[in-house]
C-alpha cells in the first residue's frame, strides 16, 4: 500500500500562484508514475500533470506553460507549482501514484479556489 497526503491548497486571487505538495509513504519503492488530477463541481476528474520515475512529464493543454510538476525521489514527494491561476482552475486537486501494471493510489485531495 501507498499512502499519499496532499497539502498546499487554498484561496488565491486570479493571476496568483500556489504550490501543491504530495508526500508518499508506505510501499513507495517502484512507484512508476506520480501525478495530479483535479475535479471541479459537477465535472469528471481530469488529468492535470504526470511525471514518470525517469522525470518525463505530461500536461493537460489547459495548464501547459502555467503549471510545473516535479518530483523529489529522495523525499518521496511530488510538487505542482501553479502560476497564473485562473478561476477555471478551481477544483479539488488529487495526488495519484501508479505502480505498473495496475496498482493506483489516491490522496484525499486538497481544495484550490481561485477567486477575487
């Protein structure tokens, strides 16, 4: 089992920045991919950004150029730096960890609200 704990969410004005942190514990060896997903009210959960153990990254088109995902393997932590935030970025953000071929773990989520 892998436990994931997110932190760093909050209320921010449009154009502002936040950094989300996801700390992994438990059976963290051989985590292949870590990522961030988000779910806005009334919408499906969607991918925001993922990073592999080899530090390859992939981003949703809506956040490219504004968000940066990074990973500190020594600290078993993944970060999401969010800049130029927009009201449409408002959602609960979830951390995810994947062990191939089929194990997937989720955190409890952290609320991000972008509003003036």
